[in-house]
């Protein structure tokens, strides 16, 4: 009996301890959230380099929470009553604009380096100064498998996706899951209105367009020969080329839809000074240059003057910037239409 | 206990269903939503397909899985042949292996750049596997053990006089089987089929894994997509969860209806343990079929995972310079999340298993030995989480444990590992309760009554009589719960704290990011460590008990 008593006592102790672990963890979490030194940033790229760079530059401590665009937005929405983040930095300008309209951001902050924004990017800053753009990349460029297509055979324009020569051999990422894919798809709804956009994408589907959850899955399909052409996010495309994969990139003459990366501060942040320092840090030309030089993911156009993009990036890259309000207002409608239409 | 079960299971479930009527209820917005959303499942193509795909996949899996599981169990219980033990071991291995790991193995095998197409030149495998029929095939091979175990357990004893009577009246052996044994197995076949159906329709791992290559939306995956998109749609997730639960409840009612009106208590004092006959001739046919089947069910998915974990490029085959242990070394580099996520998962699963053991044992005691007025209610509540898919339970936990008012009580658990512990306990309760109550039911109540008459207090009766008799079940229950909690992908994917991934989340993310070698190495090493822990714990506990009662 003594053995069983001791076993039960052990179980009770462990369970109680788990409560204590939880409590002490809670206490630790609470302390951490009140700790003026620790800034929590939700981001979808550059998590491997930005933390140490920021800590070294400012002395503030930073905690990074990395996730896909959909994961970040889901967490932010789920935490609406009780945000766990101080700054969100992601290439989700329309979704982030929506959060601003819902009053979730700290307003009126003008970072010192904001004056260095290029004119194109100054236009993207909303009236309430909810967020600042730190750069933009092509949500998609035409990427083709050069083992199976020559430059002449490859599509030169987005409209070529409905060309019967590419029947069932073109793929794009799912706009409901991959953040850049929504920027890509919604661009056609802006250029040609809702009905015109639907007509273009319907033509692609009629030509056997294939959908993959995220850009890496799309890249895998392109390499495996499952598809011949992909509307692949810029960094993913250049990384394949850099890895000597049989892939070539085409920047269509009409331009590539832009996915704009912005940084916004939570209205309920307890680390306001650190958050401001982080946004200002991201707009610092020296930092933007350092990010481009340090990361393989940095195939993008910087938002401030005096910063050079990666040398192997297309010199005449033409980005099509979104109409943010329209993109935000029609986000649910476009995604729902796309999901329902694609399944047919 | 009822309150605890309410907090752990029913509360989150009610929270999910509340979303249908009042989508902003847990975020301070008490406005009614659109009830018409309930009918969108019959209008929206995506939802229609998700519902249709789920039903087709789970019904065909239930039928095929039960057919295969029951046939194998019947054959195994009647005949002895070389490699028969392999079947038992493999069934348990498949039973405890999470479906997403099996699915990963199949993706590595059947993808366009996978082992089958690149090494074997079998291109047809890709189009076969990434097709509704192929998914059903994977699902059947992953879920048939539930039917096998249910039927095999029912065949442990048999009343030979029934079959003798049939044979004496001129029935052939085949007819005896179909008119005597199979009808008596109806409860086991029915419950096996219901279990396979419920497990298949709630399965998240297979469709989530295969979605990287092939789109096949099901209800659990569409629920997950609704909460991992922007703008987030908790109301849609609530509606789809509602339908998922309704379908599972219908399956339970169907099973109950099947059993109603007939008696199956056929065991008498003349029952004997089923004896297996050795196959006199042509045993090699059974052996070959068994080996081929096991190769298909385990060899391909696990073999491909092992192979991928040890090569640079699976497409380069068996060339000497292709072999590497680099993926295993990568698991221990400074920026690898393997060690921390493994330790985090072990800690969560350990606490959940022990807490679940305490609660499950108490529930089992109340169910078996007390006259508690509401014990049927308690039993139903303890079983509910078995019928609630992890995806649904996960989003329910977000609603319940992310309310601002909980912060002042230190109970705002969303975003913290504690929420995973609670969800894991909820998931383990049905397993633990079933295992322990099954053994407790064999303990004669008179033993406890006699002890009580002798003046032994309740604690004495429990510690001196009940626990020694149930020791094996307690160990099995705790270790089963530990194993199940380690690899629950659905709950972990939804509730893992930011920047603190657990093992299944880490493996799945590596797989999603096409780090196949790394994901495969993490699967193999993580799985081996957990299996070793379970075997060692079992051995140590058994050793301790043997010493005690020597």
C-alpha cells in the first residue's frame, strides 16, 4: 500500500507542480510582457537576422514570432481582445490596413527616417500613420522550368496563362494561405474590376490552372515537372536560380503585382518606445541595405532612398502597387470566390 | 469531475457552436450573426466539396478498413502461420503512429519527384495516390487497426458448442462462419466500423500533409483553413464544426441502433480461449500475403521516411555518395528546433498523461463502483472528446482561454504551453477511462464490500485492493495517453504558443517548407525516442511490480 500511496503522491505532486509550472510560467510571462526591455514582433520573414541587428543597434530586447501571413493574421485576430504582440511586420498591406481601420494600431507616429521614404512609398502611408512600408517585392514573377521550355516558348505575359499551349501546366499559390498570392490575385481585380478579374482568372482555370498551398510547394511542383510555369514569389524564384535549378525568371512588361511589407505598432503595446525604435530602425537606409546584403530572402525593392537592391535582381523590375482600400474591402469576397471557383 | 470535464471538453465545444449564432461573442461583440451561414454548406462549392469529400473518404474508409481489419482479425485468430506475430506488432505500430507521419511517408514515396517515380520509374503511382481513391487507400491502411483490434478482442473466447451444433446439422465450415460466428461478431464489427469512421472523418493529419501536393479539402482541413486565413472566419469554422459533430453523433446513433433489439451475450461457462490451428499446407501463401500487406501498410511509408532521412537527394537513389547522416546532425545544430520542441512535447505529454490518469481513474471508479445518480452523464461526457476532432477542440480552446477577464485570475492560457496540457488531458480522458474501467469492471465489488465491512477506509480499499488489481491497466493507460499526446498534430497546430513549437508542429513545418530530409530525420529520431521512453517506462514499472509481488 505504501508503494501505491507514494505513486499517487508523486502523481499529485507532479500535477500540482504542473500547475505551479503553469503559474510560474504565467508569472514569468506576465513579467515578460511588462518588461520594458522586451518587444514582441510578429513577422513573416527575416527572423534569422533582424533580432540580433535590432538588439545591437538599439539595446532593446526583442522576441520574434515567425509565421506565414495567414498564421500571423489568424493570431492577431484571435488575440483581438488581448493582443500578445507589439509590432507586426509583414507583407500583408491590405490585411494590415484592415486592422488599422478597426482601430488596432497606435496612431500618429512619424519616425525620423520616414522622411527618407521614396515618393511611391510615401503615398502608401495612411492618414493616421498606422504603418510604414519597408519595401516591396513581386508577389509573383513568371518562372518556368527551362528544361522543358525555351525562352521563346515561355509565357511573356500574365494573360498567356490562358494560352492552350500551357494547358494544365501553370501553377499559382493559394491566396487564402499565402500572403503574396493574395496580392497577386487581387491585382487583376483592381486592374480589370471585379468582373474583369474574375473573367481573367476563370480563363486560367479553364486552361487547367493548378493551385498549391504556399510558394515553396509551387517551387517543388515546378522542379518536379508537375507544372512547367509558376507565378512564383520573387525571392523564391531567385533562390531557385541561385541554387542552379533549371529555372528562369521573366518579369512581364506590364509589371508584376507588388506585395508591400509594412510595420505597424499595436495600440495596446506596453513597449511603445521600443516599438517606435523598431519601426524607425526598419526605415533606416543603412539597416535596409544591411538586410538586403545579409539575407537570401531579400529580393525586394527598398522603400527608402539611397539603398541598392540585390545586384542580380532585375534592373527594370516594374512593380504594380495595390489600391490598398480596394484590396482590403474585397479581400473576403475575392478569396471566397477564388476558393469556390477553384474547387469547381 | 463533471465540472472538470465541462471545462476541458464541453465548454470549448459549446464555445465553438456559439460562434455560429454570435461570431463576436468572445471578443466583446454580442451581435447575432447570420444563421443563414448554416445553410451555406449546401450552397458554397468549397464547403459542398469538403462535406462530400469527408463523407466519401470516411464512409469508404470505414467499409474497406472494417472489411480488411475484420478479415485479418478473423484469419489471425483462427490460424497460425509464420510471421503472424508481425501482423499483431504492425497493427499496434500503425495504431499508435500518427496519421500525418504515415501520410508524409506516402508523399515522399508517391510525389512526382518521390521514390516511386524517380527510382522505380513508376509514374503511375503519383496519379494513383494523389486521387480520391489513393487517399482512401492511405486512410484505410492507417485506420484499419481500429477494426482489427475491436474484432480480434471479440474473438478471444468462443463457445464451441454453437459451431458444433451447426456442423452437426450439416452446415459447412463457411456457412457456420457466416451464420453463427459473423452474426455474433456484429457488435465488434459495428463498433470497429464506427471507430474507423469517426477517426477518418475527424482526421486532419492525412489531408493536411497531402495538401502540399494535392488539393482535397475535407471538413477538418477546411475548418483549419477558415481560422488560418485573413479575414479570419470563426463563424465559418463554427458552422463546419457543427456539421462534423452532427455526422459523428449520427454515426454513434447508427451504431447504437444496430445493436438495439438483439442480444449478443453468447459467452457461457463453456467458452474456451480461441485456439489457432496451424495451416497444414500452403502456409507460405498466408505468409507471403501477410508480408506483402505489411510492406504496403508499413514498409512503404516508414521505409521511405527512413530512406529520405539518410540520403542527400532521394532521386539519386542508392549511390554511395548519396548516403548521409547530415539530416540527423542538422537536428542538433544551434538553430535547430528539434531538441527544444521534443523536450517541450515530452513535458506536455507527461504532465497531461499523469493528470489524465488521476482524473480518468477517478471517473472509472465512480462509473464502476458507485451509485452516483448522474454517472451515465459522466460517462457520456468522458467519451465526448473521442468524438470531437482535434481541430474543433483546438478552436474551442482559443475562444475559452483567450478572454481578457481571465487575465486577472492568471488563467489567460492562450499562447502558453499550459493550454496544450489542458487540451492533451481532454484528449486522453476517453483513452484512460476506457482502459481503466475495462479492468476495474473485472474486480468483484464484493471484495471491496468485504473490506468495508472489516472497517477498511475508502483510501485503504483503493490502495490495497483496487490499485494492485488494476496496476497493469494504469500503466497501459498512462503510457497510451503519453504517446497519443506527443503527436496530436491538429490540436498542436492550432494552439502551439508563438515561437514555442512542439514536436509535431516542428516536423510538419519542416515538411511544409520542403525540408524533407530534416523532417524525416526528426520523425524517425523523435519517434524512436518516444518509443524507447514508453518501452523503458513500462519495463521499469513492470520490474518494480514483479519485485514487489515476488
